[in-house]
C-alpha cells in the first residue's frame, strides 16, 4: 500500500550549491509552488528553524556547508 506524505516545505535532494538553495517549494492547497528566495537561506516559522549556507571550517575541512540555524542564526 502506498502512502502519501505531504511536506509543508521541501528542497531538492540533488547536490546543493549556493545557487541551488534558492530551490525551495511550499505546499499551497494541494500543489507545491516554488519560492523565490533572495538570500541563501530559508526560515521555516512552523519549525522555528532555518536552513542556510555557511562557509567555514568543520572537522578540518574548509568549504560551504548546508546547516540548520535558529532564530538568532546559531
């Protein structure tokens, strides 16, 4: 049996680059529509979380990271 799982907001599961973070979609009625983002990040008020890009060093690797952030951008 197939089940339907409708997320309120989603992003592509392809390998992300800085420009790809603008590919977010939101559920409106029964259809997903693309959100036009002006910044490389997206705040989700129902989750009280954001998803964005951060350039920095983590575990010895310097690169652009996809990361969650809170209302204070931590």
